[in-house]
């Protein structure tokens, strides 16, 4: 018997610029093989900072996708680059919740799903999931992926409190909470011992089909460096959460001492999102010939 699940996700095609889109997209593709028919509740395309059509063909034909109205406070509600802080708590898309709850209840009445699923790292998705589960009485799966409220993150105290409140409410109300690593799951079992049995791990995966059909021309787009080890970081480099300064300092020290040849290694950053910062770091440490900054590819 086929069951249905309503999936609430900000990251969904045609959003561009985040690897986070892959998790929901692959669930949508593979859940039918396990007897689950998905439907997706996401945001209007205008809420995305950047879009691309390269993943549109991977969205299964016939998938029900409902787009709820949302603003990106940083782009669409700012004046001279500034906007009230409450419009970005818990995140810049907090306006999504109102239309999403309305549309989500309409989808529940029409599609009669067996469960509701919501996914972080956009915390508003869990706010929507909680509201829909409470109103409908359906079981709720909260896909945290990574920890929410952490020591020093988010840096803004009001946003941190918002994250912690959403986290506590979600862990307490969801039938199942899911993380992508054993370490994150262990942290939350220790933080919420009464809910430890409801915390599980579903790791991020690798889908061979995503790379099928690559031809020689595609593979030659950015070849590896002959005679050198190429180390790739594919995706956004977050300046605060994943500060690469110490990496650049270490590489510069190794090169400067002669323990590492400039010809022996290349550090390639693909679609880092903060190329200016990385270029400045490389220049400051005199390793511009060791660091490669590359654009996104389909």
C-alpha cells in the first residue's frame, strides 16, 4: 500500500547555490521505491537569491509541488541595505510560515498524507511543520540534518534564543528527529535524554545517477593538476562557521619552511560564495599560486 508524505523544504529546484537542495531532491526521487508518495511544500521562486534550471529535469514528473509566498528580508524588505531584525528571526524567510501553513493545510485536506516531514537549515520549515502536525494530528518527522542552537551560533543572542525555542519545541513534538551524523545525534540525545529514543541518523549519501552521462569534454572543463594533489572544497565556505584562515596560515607556513613544494598541491574552492575573502587570504599569505577559485558548474 502506498503512503503519502508532505515534505516541507525551502531548498528545492530551481534554487541555486546550495548543496542542501540535494537531500530533499533525492528523497523525493527515491521514496516511491519504498512505498511513499511525496508532495512538496516550498517557497515561491522569488524568495530565492539565485536560481538555475540545471536540476529541474531531475524533479520527478507528476510530483505535486506547492509554492507558498515568502519574502527574503535581506533582499526584498531592506531599505538602504538595512531591515528590522525581527524580520530575520529565525531566518530571512520567516514570512514563509503564514502562507505555507494555509497552503499546507489545504494540501493535507486534498492529498490526505500519512505524515509531515520538514527539513532544516531554514528553521522556519520546522515552525511550519510543527503547526501543520499540531493542526492535522499527523505524525511529524523533523529532519534537522545539523545542530541548530550551538555555543556561539547563531551569534545574535535574539536569534540564538529563537533557534533554541524552535529546537526544543521540535524535539519535543516530532515523532522522529533525524540528523546526518552520529556525532550530532549523540549531542542531541545528551541534550534531550527523554527524547533519545526518537533521535535517529540518516546520513547524506552519494547518488551515482547524478554523474551518469558525463563526457570527456565535461570532465576536461577543469582538469586536475598533473603532478600535484588537488584538494577540492565544493560548496559554500561560511566565513564565521568554517573560517579557513588557519588553513591558509598553515599552508603558508609549510610552503615558507620548504616542507611543502608550491608545485605539489592545489587547494580548489568550487562555488565558495565568498571568493573575494578567499582571494584576499591567499594574497595576504602569498599562496595565490596554490589556491584556485572556481565558479559553479551544473
